[in-house]
C-alpha cells in the first residue's frame, strides 16, 4: 500500500471516529406509559332516611313513619353512566295513639312495576315514598321509581292511597299536584 492510500484510509477512520464522538444527544425520551389500575367504584347508596308525622285522621291522631334503606339483597342497578347503585326498600308504618300498628308494609320497586316500562324499571330504583295528606277516610302518599343519579330528574311518580280498612290502591300519578289518577290497582290488606 502506498502512502497516499494509507493516509486516505486513516483519514476516513479518523473522520468516522470524530463523527461518532460528535453525535448530538437526542431530546426524545422513549419510555412506557404507566398502566393505570382501574379500580372499580364501590356500589353506591342513595342515602337512608326516616320521616315521621303526627297526622289527624279519622277523629284521632296517628303517627305516619316512612323510612328508606338501601337493600343489598336486591339486584344492583346501573345509572347509565357505569355507576352501580343498590336498590331501596321503603317501609311505611301508621301507628295509633296507643302505640299499636294500624299499617306496616315494606315496598320495593317491583310493587310499582305495573306502572313503569320494563326497560326503564331494569335500571331504576325505588327513589322513595313520602306522606302527602290525610283526606276523609284515606291517607295519601307519593312514590317514585327513577334514575338513582342525584343530578337526574327522571322518575315515574305513583300515588298510594291507604283507606281506613287498611286497603291500599296504587295508581300512576298523572298530575304534579298529587291528585290521584283513575288508573289504579287495589291490594287487599296492605
């Protein structure tokens, strides 16, 4: 090999070494994105409540007690946004002045299934039952089955009428003034 060839080969080698040594560091950082663990949310409860009222009815005073509790034995429902809720049971009691019970019944949403479309009923809960008024021989309550999401106003209102003989009739509420609609169903003996 002659000197010129050797100089060219050495020059190329030095150039390669310099090129490798002068390589600019990359600003690109490659890393794996951490995988977030999806923690399933706990099944939600709407909140228990109890209300009681002293009511003048049939020439006496009765105590009307209504309480709502989440019931884990009922099927869990989905609010449509992936949030699971326990359904509720509502107990309605009417107690005489002497402390004896005139009426005691536990309601679930299936008691109102006749007035709620099946597809809506599946993902709804018994929102509650509230005392409305005493009028003549009857006590009136308003019940609702609907979406458990507190931000929703979707529900189906029903009216419950309890007469002095302990007979209950349920009807779909068609007016917001809690007047009892004509579409009703009697359930003997509460």
